[in-house]
């Protein structure tokens, strides 16, 4: 979680630097070319300024959301953020393990899936032994939660 906060704070700092220092210089430089109605550099700089402002708002919102997560309120007996879940794929008859993380930490190839991914959403709030059906791009899949280790147990290990 701290890695995500640092990543977002670094992005925030970079965007603020661009908005308050780099873009004003670009806009001023573009103004020097004259007629603003047909000035592509000026329009591009203003458009970039708009994009940076929008992204700044998104990053601030996401940082606020992440900072408000209270790990002590995460359930100890159900799937939630930070849980490591071993699933039995009923159709393929094989086991797969996932750790549920934020979208910023998501790395499916390494078994880290977002809590807002289709599988992550289907798993949230479930308990060991529950069967879960998930709609994926390739169709419906059925899993049984074979083993659940919550964030509290993972941190203690």
C-alpha cells in the first residue's frame, strides 16, 4: 500500500511541476508566435494544460481514497483487499492463486489481481469453501475457494 501511495505522490508532484512551471513557459513561448486563433503550439499547450489538470484531480482523488483505507476494518474471515486466495478451477481441474490488490498494484502475470477486476469483484466478501462464478471475456468460469489467507494473516507471516 505504501508503494502505491509513493507512486501516486510522485505522479502528483510531476504533474504539479508540469502545470505550474513547464506549461506556463510553453504557453508564453507559443504566444510569442502571434495570432492565437491559428497557433497550433498555443492550442496544444492549452490542451495539455487541460489534460494535466484533469489527471491531477484523478490522482488527488485516488490518493485520498487509498489514504482512507483502514486496514483494521478489513475482514479476517472473508476475501478483501490484501487476501491471498487459492482457487480450484472446476472446469480445468487446476488450482490458481491470486492476491487481491489495488488497481495500481495489479500484475495478473504475477498473480496480483485488482479488487475491481471481474474475478476480484466476484471474490470480494466470499469465504473459504464458497463457489464463485465469474464472467470473463472467454465466457463463464467456476471456481471454488480452496484456501483463504487474509491480509492480517499475510502480514503476520
